[in-house]
């Protein structure tokens, strides 16, 4: 099977690399997007963006920015998955999409605590249509309710303020349970909640700490989104999306949003990276694209250049966010193969670009 | 091929070799060399006539990498502008508050080795990845213990010092650290159990051991392992009025054995005066002067916007209402906690002005410059870029008087700063920032200009404006290579992370595997820092234990 294509035709990898270099080199505003890659791949992508004056963005940066906006405009109290698992006597699940964001959630966080700790009390505010089999979970609200409004009512009741909302008794019982927690943990997925909703939740958690201990566990989006955000922050000072077009890194969620740049015609070349999952871009504009993806990636419109890459932790060793620990960890290849890493391919492309410059 | 470099005719200020004289420094490749035999000429000669020549600076306590620092970047996008351009052909040469900027700014001031002092073991890999992206300088990290269930459980069940020693050694090796730090021992655990204050003799909930017991057991383990750097201690009660008592009790608790107290300025507070907040620096300095087993660093405050980053989650939680701008992160970690709280030290604020004075009093009243270290606890008291101004203040009583005249008189009235006339000499500055730190960390081949030392050399203009002099070194050599000129980085290179590897009974590995499996349902390997994960050739360098 071929592992590189140009204009739909199988070619040797070096031909594809040379074509990718040509496209990127001649671009006025390239975007480096997707960024589903490990720490090494993200580092290489940032260095390449610096060199090309490109923008960088992660496929899940919108979700990442929901949590980040709350952090940088209000504040957050958070804990680790391990600590939540060991300490939480009360778990407040908020909104839908939690097991999608973290399939291990029931097993890691909702199962009985290790040792002889008292049973956890688990609540789920506005689960939408989601359900988790097994543990006893008390549901409050459903898919028709606005999570932000429910949280606002709950926060008001925790603070002892009157509300005219429905379900008084249910909400009051929940508020009492939260206040009675010894170490409560609120869990949410930013892919499902907007920033204002998360800010309301953060305010609720903060208020609860006036009397007891309560904290939060935001579930990170997949495709090493958290890891890439960390790399971008230490290398540039900023999270994605960021741009290097003016000769120094800048962060602006609107200006450097990949889909906007492409659909508006501002960007004229894209480098799409997806080494973990079969994710393809969601933009609708036509743009010459170089794709570094897993073998199974199928595009609606074939990219001009496509090169297969290995998956970190499967084909090659890598370093990436680990949802079990909430930190960056080194992962060894499960089935080592000759497939190149994103970092190695970007290094090849950068070398080819340098060769055309001399 | 050997490269011979000569730094010609500068004033060598090198307290480790008791030199303060005009002389040449010769460098052969990466090391300081004897002058060659007659007739052999240098490949490169740099005229240092009228200039000061010192070993490269060593910073023993500066938060430059890891989850906390990176969170501060994400929390405060407004704090870092795209800044001064550096060589255009180096990667990320225009990034603002980045790892790249950190290395370049340190190098520009003539610093060549910096210690990140607060790495929780579970974030060690993250910290090392950031350290590996800091150019030019060498780095090291201190691993933080003292709120970890494994240690506290050992203490609760009185399992003896041997197993604790092995565990400390295993932690040092797994996290590739140069030493051990303890931060408000037990305080993060107490905070999880809803404590809002925690002192030296308070008992950690669920574990039945005191903060003092944790502190002593770690101090003893580090000592027994022969780790050169003594236990690095962040005491209880940071920042609180009257906390000088905590610092003095901790000094007494050290029991004559080596111990390092970090950012002592934040513990130099009395309760005098109408606001119940005053400088207790004279008493504290005297306690340090008497306890020759102790070393301290200052954590000087300078006025301006900064951000406080600390694993002392209890302290950070309590200070979040003073956040400026109003936003913060409070983190309950696996063992240690963390808090990132922005803060603006203002010259017209009574408390901030007292803090500023307390730091300088400690610098000036602690007599032995080899036991008081130069830090701002970057970025907690001030960013490290304020060092040049602090050097100038230490070296010039008249300059201090000018500052004091502009600060709130009621604040200055509860300090002794105005009465202190001492001025640091260049030799004392070099002791405090070169010779002594190398000795404290066990780095035998740096901090001095003896033959055989690593050729980390800083050359400064002998400018009467000491701040200008220290802000932009005329020449900086790292491992013999010229990396900066007139405060501008001209060449990138990649330094290493320094670490110790003490001997221990390998049986602890089996025990840790079992422990991680039982407590977390995870492999203990997840916490390790494998060399292959660090994207530099030879990223580490071993420092021998005693």
C-alpha cells in the first residue's frame, strides 16, 4: 500500500515531502491545523509556523477555549482524575457528553472508592439523553433544560437566595448535598458547555468553598488537545489559535480561527495533522491542503498532498496528555512500525523548505 | 579540534579562588584552562580591559518551567507582549513569555545555571519538557515531597528511616531532580480536609503526623543519601503577619543540620505598628546569623505587576481575594496542590512597601554572603528581569535612601532599612550569585574560574550604574562558547538538566509498583521521566552525591 499521494496519485514519500514544501513555501498565509499529534509533533509544528509566518490551531481549540476563557476571565478550582477518584464523596456531573469525553469515567470516578470510604453520592445535572449504567445516580433536569439556568438556580440556592424556578425541592436537596460534601468534585466536558455556563459552575464551586471543600474536574477533549495547548503555551506564551504572520506570536481566537481563515479566503494553504483519529477538516472553502494523517483518514475532497503518519503510542513512542493522570506522560509504541511520526515528517518538510531557500 | 579563547586584561572577581585582580582568563574548548606556554596564541581574543569578569551566575530558586508556570502564561495572556527581537535565524526568537525568552533573558544578564525549585513528581516530565526548551542555560529541578500519601503513610505507621530514604532516592531518580523541596509540609493534605491554616506543630488530618515530623524526616533522608543540596524548605504560614515565629521555629527544628529556607522575606513579618504588620527582619537575620547550618534565599519584592505561582495551595487559596487582576487557578493535585494568583505590588501600598524593605534588610543584615542567596522567588516577588535593579540597591546606600524617600513613611517606620548603611561589594555579589550557589548545589565545576571549571563566564562593563551593568553583560560564554554580547543573545545552544542519582535499595521499585497499582490502579512508570521523551541529545548531567 502506498503511504504518500500527490493529486491522488501514489508517489514516493520524498516526492510528497518536496511538493508539501513547495506549497507551504509559496503560501502567503498558511494555516497549520488539526494538530492531532504528540508533544514532539506539536513542537515541530510550532517551529514550522514560526518560520513560515503561519497560524496554528487545534481541531478542538473551541472546546479548550471554553474552559480557558473562564480561567482567564474569572478563575477555576480544579483537581486531578486520581484525586477525584480517591477523595470525592460527592460527584456532581454537569451536562451531557461526559462518557464520550472520557469513556473511563464510570470505571475511574463513579465506582466505589478504594478502601472503606463511605459510598459516594452522585448527581447528574442536565444529562440530556445520556445515561450511565451501574452506579446509583440522581438525575436533575433533562435535555430540554438550559444547563446555565439550572446552575444559576442551584448557585442561588446554595447561597441561600430565593428563586422562582421549578423543581424547588429537588434543587434544594441537591444544594444541601453539595454543601454537605467533604470533598466534592464537579465534572464537565467543555465540548458541551459554553464559557458562560462553565463560569457559572466555577462560581458555584468557588462559593461552596466558603464552608467546605469542592473543586472541579474538566474533561479534556481528545487528540492530545490539552498537551498541544501546553506546548503552544510554553513555546509561544499563548494557547492555540495563534498566528506568526506579523513576525511574532499573537493569540486571537477569532483572527486565527482556522475555519474562518479558510472560508473567508484569507488563508491560501493548509497543513492538516491528525495522527490519532480519522478526523478530517470541517471547513468548506477550497484550499490547497497537505495532510499528515493516519491511514484510515478519508477526505471529502482529496488533499493535494497526503502522507501517512504513525500514531503516537501505537506505531512509535511519544509523549502526550493522559486522561488517567491529567498530566503529560511518555507512552511506548504498542505495535512499533516503520510509520513516520508527525515530528519526523515536519522535520523533512522543513529541510526541504530550507533547501529551496538557498 | 581544540579552540583556545583568551579573555584579556579584565578585573577577575572570583571569590572561590580569592581573586580580585587584573588578569587573563583562558578557555580551552568548554573548560577554563591554564595560560598556554609562550608562543601559543589564542584562536579568539576578547579585550576585557576595564571590565569585570565573573563566573556565570547561578540562580537557585526561580519558577521557570512546569504546569504552574505554564498555567500562569495561559491565565495572563495580557502580561506578555511580543518583545525585543533577538537573532532572527533562531527558533521562536520573538516569542514573549516563553521558554525561549526565559533562557535568552537569563543569558543576557550573565546567568548560566537556573534551578526550577518546585516540581511535583507527577508533573516532572512536563517540567523537563519545558526545561529542555529553555536555550543556553543549564537547568535543574527540585522534586517536591511532603504532602504525598506514600510518605505520610510511612510516617503514620512509623516504618523507619531506611524505607523513607529509599523512597526519596527513588523519587529523585524517577523525576531526574537535583534535590528535594518541601512546601508547607502537610498543608495541601490539610486543605483537602478543609483546613484554612496550618502550622509547624499542627497534625495532618487522617495521618496523625505533624508538619514538623514530615520536615525532619525529609531533612534526615536527604542528608543520609548524601545529596549535596540540603532539604529546600518552604515553611508554613507564608505571608502572614507575625510569621517570623514560624521561621525561627523552623530554624530551631533544623537542629544544627543543613537546611535551606526559601524566600525568607515572605516570613519576615511581625505584628507591630498600627496596622499589625511590620518588619521582623532584624530578629530573623540574627537567627540566621547564629545558625551556621542554615542557608536562605531572600525572595525580594519589587514593585509592579507579576503573578504568584506556588504549590502552597492553602496560602494561594487564602490570597485569591487579593488577586489583581481578579482571576486565579486553585489546584488540588495528587499530593501537592497549586495556586496561580496574579498580583500587583504597588509602591504606595503600605504592606508591599514593608515587604520590599524586609527583603533588603535580610540581604543587608545577614552577614555571610555565602549563606544568603539572591532570588525574587521569580515571579512571586518580582520577575527575574528585576535582578539588575536589586543588585544596584544592595551596592548603594544612597540609592536606597532615594527609594525610601518615595515610599510611604509609615511603612518605612516599621522597618530598619533606613538605618542600614552596608553596601555589597562586587566580591560579595559574586559570592552570593556564583561561588556559594555552586557549593550549595554541589556543582564543583562551576561558580568559579579555576582551571578545569566549565567555561561559563560573564564579562560586565564596570559601569557606575550597576543596574545597567548587570542588565546587559558585555560578553557571556556558556561552555566556552560566546552566546551573548552587550545584552543581546547571538548564539543558541542547548544546556542540560543537572540531577543526582543516589544509591538505594532497588526493592523500593517493587514496592512502588504495588503501591501505584493498589492506590491508583495505575503503573508507577507513568510518573517517570524517560530520557527518550526529552527531545535533546544528552539532556541530563549527573552531579555526584557525597
